[in-house]
C-alpha cells in the first residue's frame, strides 16, 4: 500500500550518512533528534532495516518509556516495521495503553 508521507517542517528524512549517524547514536542509547522531530515513513523503514539487536532494545524501551510522545511515536514506528508476531502484539499493546493515545482512541 502506498501512502503519502506526512509533511512537517522538521520531518526527519535520511540519506545513508544520516542513517548511519542516527543508528550510531541509538546504539549508545541516545535518541537525539528522535526525541523532538517526527520521522518520515522512509526513515522508519531505513532505520528498521539496519538496526542491530542492541538498537532494537533501545527502540523498544523508548516506545514504552520514552520521555516525549514524539520519541515514543518514532520508536514505535521503527519497531512496527520489524517482522514477527511478538513485535505486532507489542505495538498493539503500546497503542492501547499509551497515556497520550488512550483519550484519542476513546478507551
């Protein structure tokens, strides 16, 4: 399915060099701009395709406990692009329980 990317003046779009820099920071537990700027769909896919198991651990932690809703959303978006039933169930759990989302979803 094709969908148009969101538009936002601070939208993070990555090239190979930016992706490498972001992933290096993630490996060290530093979300950097992921805390404050939304990511493009292509960015989420690029990060998800190249993230190490250690990086996945950080993204999982941030989507559950990230200090900003932007960080939680960006981390969830990356994790949601990874394969596996466990990942899908975790994404659903987060969407159903995030305190910023529950009022929006009406639960």
